[in-house]
C-alpha cells in the first residue's frame, strides 16, 4: 500500500477537500496492482467530456506519461514524475508556460494527477546510496492507477452513448425524409385527406430540433415523427382500398396533367352547355381556361418562394407545388381555400398565385381571404395571372427587365385588372 500522508501544494496554491479525498483514495491502492499507462490514457481521452477536460490538457497528460520510464504504472516502480516546465513544454508540442500551468491545474482538479511538492516547490528526486530513487517531488500518477477501472467504465459509457446518439439521429433523418416525401406525393397526386393539418404537425416537429441536439432532445421527436409516418401510411392505405387515387385527384382538381415548364396548363371546363340552352343553377357556364406561364418567369417575379422549396431551391413545377403547400400553411391559408384555387386555376397556377401572395404578404391582411377572392374572380373570368406577375416585376425591376418583353407578348390581349 502506498505510504505517505496527505500533502499540500507549495506557495499560494490552495487545496480542496476533493483533493484530500483523492489522495486518501490513492493511498488505498492494492499491492501489486498494475495497469498499462497508455490504455488508461486512452480511456481518459474517451471520457474527457465526463471529466470536464480539454484536448490540450490531455496533451499535457500524454507528455507527463512519457517521463514515466515503464510501460505499466505500479507502486513498485514509483509513480512520481518530476520534469521541469521547459522539458514538459517541449514534449507537449511547445505549449506556452501559462497555458501549461493552467492545464496542469485542470488535470489536478479532474483527479487524474496529484501534486507532490517539495519544501521549496522544486521538482526533483533524491537517490540513496544504491543509486535508486528514495523520494521524488513533482506530479504523482497514482490517481491513474487507482481510477483505472473507473476510467475504463466511463469510456465504455461515453462510447455507448455516442453510438446511441448516432443511431437515433440517423433514424430521425430517415423518418423525416419519409414523412416529407409521403406528404408531397399525397398532396401532388390529390389524395383525399387533411394534409394541411398533417403538414403543420410535421413542420412543428422539425422546428423543435435544436441546432446541436442531444439524445434527450431527439428521442421524443423521433417517437412523434414515427407516429406521424404511420398515420400517413394508414390514410394512404385506406384510400387505396376504397377508391382509385387518380379519380380522387381529378375531383380535387390538384392532379398534375403536364409538368413541362414551357407548356400551357389548361383546365377542362367543369360543364358544357349545349348551344341555345340555358344553364341550370347547378351547372356553371364554361369559362376561358387560365393561362399558365413558364416556371422561370414565375420565379423571377416571385424569388422568395425559392427558400421554401425542397433543400431551399425550386427547380421544377414539382418543387414549386411543394413550396406552395409550405407557404400556404405558413400564411394561414386553409386547405379548403387552396384546394378550391387548385380546382379553378389549376395546380400550377394556384402555386404561382401563392408565390405572388408571399411576395406581397406584408401588404395583405388575410392571405386566405385574398386567395378566395382571386379564385372567385377567376371563376367569373375576371382574373389573369399575367397582370399579377407584371405588377411584381414592376416592383422588382431587375427581374422585370429579363421577362417583361416575353410577358407582354404572351398577355397582349389580357386587360390589366390586377390590384389589391
């Protein structure tokens, strides 16, 4: 057993009761106990977050261990090393003196080393007649020997926690991707369901993920995200068994017939009236289809919509439709209002209108009411998307110069009736 009483540090350095308990613990090391010094050092590195020490402090500990001549720590070989600050700084990769002293104090506070100061504070060893070291003053590595088992256990716990965090984070990423793509497919293909409410739940969950999460942060979010994914899959499964998806998409008016960005998207009229016959109250007269414009023109007139696309970009009509759903939820537009707009304007035009509303959100009191008003005007043949885009281009001259000529040619016959 290690002999020697509790010692106090030299000079103005104070000693705490924790330091005293650490010295008493090292005095109880079992006789003959040994441990590989580099194994216990690796364990201390693995458990550094629990011990509360930095990488530079571990570099200093590594340098201290190089002054211990044997590969295994044991009482029989002595446990005190006594390098000067200059020697220690060289082996610690040239660390500055003030930084060296700060990290030595951190190692003492973490209970990895102990000070064994001489009467004058110098570090040295006193040898006997046989040339063997009888007593040494410097830094004792006894805590590493005494805490070897504890450090190994801490290292295993940290490694297991890291694996658990990695697995949980990967599972959340996969589940988040599944929910996003299932929602997009359900909305774009016109599946029946309250997808706006479900999307709101999804956005709320993703908004709760912190920038630097821990396992405790993401585990409850993962549980809720998995439940949301199961709900979506169950709804889609029930619908597939009950009716054909394509017919639902046509009834909702949100099925995409043509995703070519240069094509004109036209709606089939809701009813056809025979020549000379009066329309019944249930049948609305046929109206002119709303013209669709190239995606590039819409994005130049409404650049803000890009931020809400998948991965922060809009590169296709499919991306614009997804972004419009996000914006619709953000601006508080009800799912019924947006579905009605899809039915009257067409899916692509409704998405373009949402992009325009986003651009002018600061001037519109109620985005939902404004969308319904535009939809009613379109149903009466009093609304066209061209003047709206032109107005936004006039407000954004850099975008307008690129496409004004093309829009003027396309909308030469459309009256400028757009207004707020």
